[in-house]
């Protein structure tokens, strides 16, 4: 009430908790990229800043999207992203041994990043339209398997194990929340575990080494275990309060590979210490808690499934990256959302946040109308 009496109603109704948390995370990321470049806006911070703030205002604009428009755009967006994934195989740009991007001139677009929210939204729409009585039938499974499986396979052949993993997990969570029988997931998990030894043989040699070395990186500290070893050194050397801003020796002396992308958190903790790392993790936790709150307050089945799926997808982004840099999971190339350098990942996450803000606005509007109908002030 106090906030609405000070500033105009349209501004007061914005999700300020989310806005503050996103700005905190994004600013943390830009400060880190400035440090990674040795105190220069080029080549990372300026470009990331333009993308971040542009998409930040796009996300605020998206919060006004009606649910009907979102539903109308879902199949179009899914088909376009699927087409771009196929295009990557034909005309994609190769970088660091992988073919994941389409060169647009002013930027390199990674379609697999946008496929993460597209899969979640497509599944949410599918299960909204599916009669509840059909959840135990085959027709509830095979369309969802195609929606998840085709993009996942196209992403794996790029190869991009990390993105494929997050894409698949986000889709599976939507299937679980939709109410499919538990035995389906138990059987699927058992099948995945049984197939892991075989699946490893289909990975690229460097991916096999990353998967097998993470439990004991000291076994090959100058080879396959180098990235993880240096990451642990950087995190440990930061101590409680860090070495100081722009004083990280591991990252600035280039012992820590990809300190501006996959291992951004390691470089941040080296400079800002445990305190800085905890602040960043708590900011992410705040965003995730807000997202799950949106899912709980949503008034339609579609909004509930979509909001929960998008929030869980962001969670997998954060969790897999943190586990990866701390040696709790294999190095699979997952960026830290809004912190690591990478235009496509920033755009994808900001679009997810914009959609969550739209579902939040719709839930609050519906609740306000309900109170008016009941005569509640």
C-alpha cells in the first residue's frame, strides 16, 4: 500500500522483488566480466550489458502479454527453434570443436538455448489440452517424448551435452508435474542408469574424459582434470572475503580456463570469497522461490505447468553449473545464468523471466477481480 501511494500504479504493480534480484545478479555478472577483461569493457562487459539491459526491458514488456497470446505463439516458436536446430547442422558455425551457433553477423545465435523454454511451454500446452483421464494412456507419453527427444538428439549431435541435459530435465519435470504415473519415471530412470555405460561410448572423446575424470581430477591434473583442478584452487584460494576485486590470480594469470563463461563462479569466489558466493547463490534462490510462488498462485493448468517448468529449468542452469565448478558433477559446459558471458543464454533466461512475470501479473489480476466480486476491499 505504501509503495502504491508513492509511485504510479503501473510501476507499483511490477514484480519489484524479482526486478531487484535480477538486477543484482546481472550487475554482479557485468562486474565480473569487466574484471575478467583486466579492467576493460571490451570484449565482454559492454556487449553483455547491452544484451542484458535490452532483454531486461523486453522481459518487463513481456509481463503484459495475455496468456492467450502466449499460447498462440508457442507452436510457432517451437517450430521455428526446431528449424534453427536443423539449420545448425547445415550452416552452423563451428567453435571450440562444436557446431552450435548460427552466425547472424552482429551475434552468434545458439538455438538450443531457446529450445529449453520452448520445450517447457509446448509440453505445458499439450498437457493442458489433454483430458485428465488420458494421463495413464500411451497418448500422454509419445507426443511428449517426441517434443523432448527430437530437440535433445539434435543438441547432442552438436555436441552439447550440458544443454541437452537441461533441456531434457526441464521437459521431464513438466511431465511429472502434469500427473503422469510414477512408475513411468522410475522405469525411465532405471533405463537411463542401465544405458549410461553404452551412452558414454557415443560421446566425443573429450566429453568422455570429462565425465570419467570429475570424481578424481588429480589423476590427470594437466589433462582432462585441468579445468576442474584449477576451478577448485580458485574457489579455495578466495577464502572468506576473497582476494579483492580484479585481484584474482587464477583467472587473471589465465590458469583458470573459461573464467568468463563456464567457470565464472570460480573466478567470482576467488575475488569476492565465500561471502560473495553466498550472496550470489541467495539471489538465485530468491528468483527461484519467486518463480515457484508464481506457479502456486497461477489460476490455469497451463500457467501452473509452464511457470513451474520454467523455474525448474533456471534451477538446473544454476545447480548444474555450481556442481560442475565445485567438482560435484562432470564439466558439461553449462553457463551460470546472467553471469557467464554468452548472448543466447542471457536472452533465453530473460525471456523465461519475462514469461514468469506475465503469469504472475495474470494471477494477481485474477485475484484482484475475485476480491472485487466478493466485495473485499
